[in-house]
C-alpha cells in the first residue's frame, strides 16, 4: 500500500488553479512536487511561498495575512510574501518563494525564484567600523544576524560569558528538558555560521568594565576592545533564594544550556522533584519533569499560579492542567530551608526531593551599565531607538527599559521574542537607520499539549473580557484598563491572537 502520510496537501499548483479559488485576502494550500506551497492573494497579485514557518514549522496557511506579509499562528513570526524575508522573530531564516504565472483565469506555480533582499532607506549616518555586542543570548545573536543581513562589512565581536554558543532558550524548559528534542536542535546556528559570517564569537568571555569616553570594553583577562557602537545585551540571571541548603548539588536554577543539561542528568536518577515557584519557567519545568515520569511538587506563595499575569480563571486552568498530570501544588507557602533531601516549608511541613529547581524569577544584569554611568532605573533606560543615555551605546533584551508606544509607559519585559526583535532594531539603529522600536510584546508558554499565547503588556487591569470558554481550553482573554485592551491571552485561538496584535500595532503606527 502506498504511504500517504507524507503526501503534500491541496492541489498540484504546477497544473494551475482558478484565480477564483483564492479569495482576495485569502490563502490556499497546495504543492509543487514534494513541497507544500502557500498561495496568498492581494487584489490582482498572487504570491507563492513555503507553507511552513522557518521557526518551528508552524502552518502558515492557518496564520494571518497582513498587507504583503504572512504571520505564523504559533509564535507570531512574520515573512514577506514578496521576498520570503523573515521580518519578525522568532524566525531567524527566510522562507522560499516561487514564481507565479497568470494564464487566463488560472494561476500556475512551477519554479522557485532567487531570494530578493529587503530594501531599506539609506542610513542617516555612516556605518561604524567596529561593533561590539556584550551578551550571547537572543538579543545579541539577533543583532549580529541583522548586521550581516544588512550587508554590514565592519567587525563584529560578540562577548558571551556562557560556555555555549547562542541557543534556543525557550526549548531549555520545554521539549529539550522533557526529552523530546535532541541537543543538536538547540543551537540557533552551527559553529560554521559565525566563521562564515565573520562574527567573532568569544565564549566564556568576562567583561570587566566599559569606558564610554574611550569607547573601550575591558575584559577580565586585561585586554581591551575598541568599539564605534556597543550593544549591551547582558540579559538576566535567575534568582536563587537565600535559604540554608540552597547551594546543595541537587538544587538548580534554569537559564543556560548547562543548567538544563545538569537538571536532565539529575532527573535520570530522581524519583521526586520540588519546583520552587509557579512562574512560567517553574511550571514548564514541572511539565517537563512529569514527562520524565518524576513525581513533582510545586511550592509557591501565591493563591493561584500566574494569577498576576493571567488573572484568576486562567490561573485556575493552568493549575488544573498540571494537577491532571499529577503535579501536586503547595500554594500560599514557601520554603525556609533545604536539609539534605527535605525541603522545609514555612507552613510547617516538609517535602522529600531528589531534585529541587528554583523558578522564582530573574533579575536584569545591569551592573556593567551602572559602572559605565548609563541611566538605570530597574533596567537600562533607552530612547525609542534603543539607544541608552550615552551616545553610541545601545541596550536590548531583558535589561532594556524602553518607552512603549502602546502602553504609553516605560516598560521592561523578559520575553524571548521581544529580545530578538530589540536586537534587530538596535542593529539597524547602530547602522544609522533610525528605526523606532514599536513591536508589541509577545510570548508563548506550553503546558503539556496546551499552548498559551500572550500579546501586549498589562501590568494591571480593571476588566477581563473572555471570548469563548477558558475551562474548555478555547478562548481569547482580553485584559482591559479603562476600556482599552492592554493585552490578550489565547488558547487555540491563534488567529484571534494575531489579530489582537495587529490592532495594537495599528494604534502605534
């Protein structure tokens, strides 16, 4: 019997389809040979692009057309329909494009066309000769990639105190920790990428200080690096509670590939784990450890997990999702000590644990910025172009506090996609393009087979509006302040989440 599992979907586009089969503003999924191809129509124009996102292979046909772009329903990557260029992270690679022929009332797709570059206006200043990036995370990598994508020919030095090249950090608490993703999937790029693109990536590099007047970065080994433009993308570090026993070898935090690998090694022998903190990271760790058949207990001071971010009903759902998988919650309680294999609780009880993971949040790494005299206010303060209070020095990622045009306040967020988008914008502005950072914050979280997408930024709200059914895991939840939607969270309503993002973008355009 023929294997039909891998048969491409939809019509054979080499034979053509009637133009009337594609609604204006609509999409049609078909194939060219063994490639699934998406047709998208805007007026009389029809575009043909790869049907899958280059990030996690999300189905673009289930996404949203916005102008001459298509957005992925899973994690909001955005691609040009004209060139295939990856316009918004988390996608860091373009998608393929095909030539479209019009024959009478039919459109026919046969051959791929060569990728085209995305033309931007000329920069307002000359490009720098030397760019130094401090940080090897999402923002730092995205900045380096964008610099080379813009044909920047100067030197790029990326200084990372990590022992691993930039990795797909969201996976460290999700599929990789759960044992569903091999380690070769984790690097954002292979080692050859940095050499081939002339990016001087220096791992385990300690930066001792920054001298903005001399435009130099001093390293821990005593050497100095001159720069014309500097990007601070130092990220954040996990908070480790100051408890007796917090330094025991079976007690971990999670931020780096080394952290995740160490937890995996301990999990192979562990039977019972305690996760301290009901944050997104803490609960993703809990889900991953349950996938490894480890008994998991979660200790957290709040009444509901993630109520501060998602509200009470979504918090109750998250708790239920985990309890259905066997996670035991100890809420409105906190640890006071770790004594051997026992976690002592403030409420008087204790929990056995072969493995303890602290997921109680992170703090921005602003020490270098403070030492250099940059303006710091619970983050490194930037302008709308992500330039700090010192000319030529930019900040991006978890440390950056920028004027958000939608919420109309200075905010700092700790989201992977935001860090990538800021890294790209900072790179453009280091080249002199003067591009505002106006992207709407977005993050996603995975709890077993239930994804939660969140767009916007709501530090507070006075109304929660629910479309659909939270308990039924089919909803869009709007967080409103004085009648205005500040953020929206969704479960299995991906297009509605994308539409909410577009509305917020349009208000700040």
